[in-house]
C-alpha cells in the first residue's frame, strides 16, 4: 500500500526534468544572448590558459637564471676567478629583481653570502634578515637564522 505522501510526491514533476526544460526553453527564446555568453566564456578560459602559460614561462626563465648564478658561484668556489663571482652576483640580482616566490629568497641568501665574502657584514645581516622574515620555507628561514647567528658571533 502506497502512502498518501508518496502518491503526492510521484505526481509532482521531477526537479531535474523541470530545470532542464526551463533551461532549454530559455535557450530557445534567447539564442543570441546564449551564443554571446558562450563566446565570452570561451574567451575567458582561453585568456586564463594563456596567462598560466605566460606565468610558467616567466618562472622557468627566473629558475634558469638562478641556476646560472649557482653554477657561477660554484665555479668561483672551485677556481677563485673574480669574473665568476661577478657573473653570479649579476644573476642573483636579476633573480631578486623579479621577486618570484622562493627563488627570490634563494637569490637573497647567495647575495648575502657574497656580501659576507666581500667584507660587507652589515649588508649580509640585512639580507639574511629579509630572508628570515619573508620566506615561507622553514629550510630557508633556518639557513638565514643560522647565518645571522654566525655573523653576530664574529
């Protein structure tokens, strides 16, 4: 035996069917507006995708420049050529100017190390402090804090 409530519910039209019918009717009555809306949606999606590709390309360039700086810094530590440390410093300054995420703070750490090697202890402390305050990576924070402690002991 079917209850009275169940009978009433089965007589009512399905919510999904009603929504689909209303949407189809609206689209038939407003074809031009729907086409314009669809074009706007496609353009918005394409713009978002293009922006994402552009941002990735920029990140890749910055990361490549950081890698060049690290290579030059490592070469300086091996052979001690002044031109290598100058190349490294230029690369790290380029990366720092772009201010893109964690690469910015890695570049700042290297710049601080270069300042320390050049006898600019106060500049090195300032740069390490910036990294300590701004970096979200616990590793970068720990490195910068240890460097500041080391500088303060001297």
